[in-house]
């Protein structure tokens, strides 16, 4: 039995794990995954338990033996570096017979580098005022960091103040109220001008809807993919975005729906708009562009709002990646002979770096936002692009004068621009109270997901010619017949496959030994 995307088995109580364990008995089991350890050691135990349930029986014992070097700061047990190294090396010995690791660089030596930058983003006055008093849940705080108009009451009141009626904001104020959107106005036009195509990954589909309204303001053409995108539409979207003559500049994807199984190496820039609690989800998302076939260096930009919950999420992600470094990467499970001292030195360096990072955390936290000059240097692949970006900054500053007036003085909305009742903490409390204990539709009814047809359209003359010739009717009938045939075939294959699977399971029931063969046959 071979399970692709094997990290889906990380919860041994999940429906997938239970179904495969209870209903399928096989002599050999193989998990394929790029991320065997995503959050904690119990997840790794779940994978091992599925492979060899007679050996890895107890999660409690596994944690007791190996989890102490990765315990949180609230744990009472303190280990020295030498003790941590001893425990981790024992864990490596346990894993070595069952784990084989291959990196992209092992099979593609010419794959360009990937460089990641963390961009600290400032809040607008509206975001700061909301964040100061909003104490409901982390989800609501993350919404404020992304865009305040994710709250219906806020957009309605702001638009009434500015336009004297509650409408969907569709002008420059749409990006002036959110620090991340203001940063996009500085990034996307420059990347477009120098031929760099962009993938933007978001956690919230409602945020993608606001992005769709925002892109036309800066002359950016975009595509969208999220959990509501049908399977056949996904393939069409990929084909159109990757086409040599594609005129789409940006592909916006939800991290969970678009972070796996997509080939988008025609883009060479990735923006993580808001980080996932599971850092490997973001890494998988980055690899939609940084994969075999990529010709350019990939730049990754992660947006983090200063002095916010997003900094805590980033810190939690770093801790989880640190566990992965020590358990998986330091183990060097390449299947090739590696000097034990090399592994030991690598692990020792990781532990020393951890101690240095802890010392740095005792000092003042660095939360400076990026300047435009720093941003240009991060984005530019060469000196020519840097000069282009600097010139475009001057042009943008000049263009800003077209929308600046007595109210709009700077790029981010200031406190003086807010309605008086926004400054009153009672308004923020009313917004906070309105979402307590219920699921809120984050967008007003007038701001809805756009219905876009990305397909190539026929001209009116071409359509009439097809109708008159009878080709249109034939094409429609052929399409319907193909769908019916596909459904019939899938039903037949599904039934045959189930019969074969259960027959094989019954046949092998007496010959199974929980996936563990002789010593020479143990999975490598």
C-alpha cells in the first residue's frame, strides 16, 4: 500500500487512518511525503504507528522517550545541550531504518535558489484603533491585520463618513486603510514592469474577494483559486496562467486549497499574505513556484504586521521548524553513508543557534517596518531592476498627488480621517460584541466574490458562424457524451477497484504481519 501525501496520516484517529488500518491489510506500507514532521512528535509517531503498529504501539512511551528536547518553555524538565543531543541522536537511530529523504537538489542540480524575506508592515490608524480594543479571538485579530473591511460594520460606517452613504469602497481608500494592501501598491506594479509574475497565498477566502476589488485600482490582472474552485476548473486555471502568452500578472490562492499539487513555476515571486499556524503549509505553498522546471531565482515575501498576533504566529512557526530541523534534517536520512561526526556537528550547531536566539529574544524586539529603498533591494534581481524600482517610486510619489487632498494627506489612513465615533472605544466594543458567539459574514452583501470566466471567448461573428454551420450543437452533444462516458467509467472503475481491494485484503489476511517482514525486508 502506497499513500501519497502521507502527512495526512499525522492524526491516527482521523477517518483516513482508521479506514486504512481497519479495512486494509498489506504486507508492505509506504508513505510518500515532503513533510513527515509538521507540528510535533506525536504526529511523527502516528506515521510510524501506521507503518509498524506492532513496534510503535504507545504514543505515551514515544513522547516519554524522545519529546523532552522539544518541550515548551512551560515544561519543568530542563536539559543541557549534551542531554538534548543524546536524546535526539537516539531518535535518529530509531528513525533511520524507516525514513529515506530526498531533496530537490539531489535530482535537479540546476534548480535556482529560493530567498525569503519577512516584511514588517505597519497598521493604518483604523487598524490600530480596532486592534486596541478587539479582544474576541485570534481569528478576529488576524482579520484586522489583513483588512478592516472584513468587518461589515466598519466598512459601512467608514463609507458613510467619506461618501455620505454605505457603499463598498472602490477607490484608493480601499488600500489606504490596510498596511498590507498599501505595501502591495508598491510591489506589484514594479514586479509587473520587470516581468516577474506573482503567487499570493491567503488564509481567508473573504480576503481574496477584497483583493479582487483592489487589483483593478493598480492595473493588475489576476486569477483566483480557493476551496470553492471545482476540480476541472483548477486544471483550466493552471493551463491559462502557465501559458506562454498569458497576460495574468497575479494568481491568488487560498493556502490550504492551492498549496499542494499545483505546478506554477512560471511565477518566480511568492507573497505569503498571512502565515499559517502550520509552517509546512506555507513551505508547500512556496514550492508551487520553487520546483523542478523553475528557471529563475524565487523570491518569497512574508507579510507580518508589527506588534500583533501575527508576530506570535511567526514565532510558533519557527519553533515547529526548529523541531523539524533537529529530528528530520539533522538525521540526514539520505540512505548514503554519512560520517557520524558530520551529523553530530550539524546538530550541535543547531543547539548553539537556539541558545543564541534565546539570548537575542531577551533584548528589544526588532519590529521596524521596511523602507521603500530596502524593499526595492529585496525585490530586485539585478542592478537594472533596482534602478527601475527607484524610478517607479518617484513616479508613484508624483501620482499620489492626484488623490491627495485636505483629508488624504498620507498613504495610510490617519486618525484625523476617521469618523469621530471610531475614535470612541465604545464603537470598537460594539463591533466586538456583534461578533461574539456567532459566525459573522465578514463582508457586506454588496462586496461579493466576482464571477469571472477565464476561458477564451468567441467573438460574436465566430459564435454565429458555428451556430449556422451546426458545429455548436455537435460540440455540445460531444461534451455531454464525454461527461456521461466519464461518469460511467468512474463508477465501473470504482466498483471494480473496491472488489479487487477487498478480495486482496481477504486473501492476505492470513499472511500479514502488520507490515513488518524479516529483518532484511524492513522498509528503508
